[in-house]
C-alpha cells in the first residue's frame, strides 16, 4: 500500500469508532433500524443532489449489496446486542475481518498473503486485549446473530468489490438508495415507537443523529468504498480493527471514561499488526529494483 492509501485506510475506523461512541444518546432514543433509515435516507438525498453521475452498477447488484451490508447486517447486529453486553458483541463482531478476507479469496480468487494473514491475526489478538474477554459466555442465539450479521457485512463488502461498477462515491450512493426501501419495510415490520421518538427528540438527540450520519456513515463509507476500488481486501479490512481503540479514546475525551493499561497495550499490538499488514516501512521491489511506496 502507498502512504496515501494507508492514510485513507485509517479514516474508516476513525470515523466508525467516533460515530459509534458519540451515537449513544441517539441509539438509546431512536429505534435502531429507523435511525438507519433516517441516516441512509439523508445520504441518498444528498448524493442524489451532489453526485449526478448515472449509476453504473446493475440494479440487482445494488439490491444484493445493500441488503447484505446494511439491512440484514443491521437487523442481526442490533437484535444480538439486545441480549448481550457491548463488550462481548464488539469482540465477536471482529470475526467479520477474517470472514471478509476469506470471502474475498474465495470470490475474487486472490491469493492469500501469509504476511498479511499473520498481521491480521496479531491485530485481532490486540482487539481481545483492548476489549477484554467477557466474564460470562454470551447466550448462543445472540452470539449466532452477531456472527451472521458479521458474515452478511463481509459478504456485502466483497460483492461491492466484485459487482460494483461505480467510484467510491457512486457505491455509497447506490448502497444508500438500495437500502432505504428495505429499511423502511424492516422498521415497519419489526419496530414501533418511531413517531414518538421523532416527536420527543431534543437538540442533543438530533445533534448526535447528525454526527452519526455525517461522520459515522457518510464520511466513513466514502473512504471505505474508495479503498475497496484501490486495494485488496486483506490489505484494507484489518484496519477496521482499530475501531475499538478509537471508540475508547473518544469515550475518554468526550464522555470522561477511563483508559486502563491493557487498552494501551492492546492498541499498540493492533497498530503493530496493521503495520505488518500494510507493509509500512518495507520498500517494494519491481524488476529487481527497490520502489518507494510513497505516492
């Protein structure tokens, strides 16, 4: 990866991690699928006005990608979260990274890289140190929901690489437009209290929702889909493992939560694993000569 690509790869976990932490008041107030509907509906409107280029990705592919990466993943993740601690859910959810790498290998037919695989395993170990293992094993059904949600997200990202015909901005627009009708149906079928949530929301709830929409979804996926068009999955997916570290730092700075030594050590382990994955500091060779990875 070039230095520019490594810098870009740091953006999605930064935006995802901040958005997840700052979203606490919004998630507590709005029904989850309804909140996602408002976020993706806003993204669809903004990109329809600012990105006028006609989408090249086929409609069937858009529906498949958005249903897996947004609707199914979101429903399974939130249902699983209802019955387990956030610590356990965060740890289980990291299985989406090796899933994405293996699915990319199976579907895209790209050769697995031993160095990147070892770096990913090391980064996952760092996540376990940062979050900490739960004192009690979570229930089977919620655990299964989180794992299936992780699989749906991973498969959706690989299909975006395989079937997507648009730029990063175009893929985000396609994902938003494809998911809005699905989320509308899902929230009507499985949730209640949407109008009460809208009517009773105050400045704090709307501000948090706006932050989640702009930072946690719009900016995060803009960078993420741009990366998917440039790099291999085993290069970019491991960077998502930085999310727990960013979330903890954001909680420390904004919410006043404490940071313990284990989280610092785990964060360093994750960064070391990602350095291995990205090949940071290692020059590339082409035709027997060293090539600088800088842009």
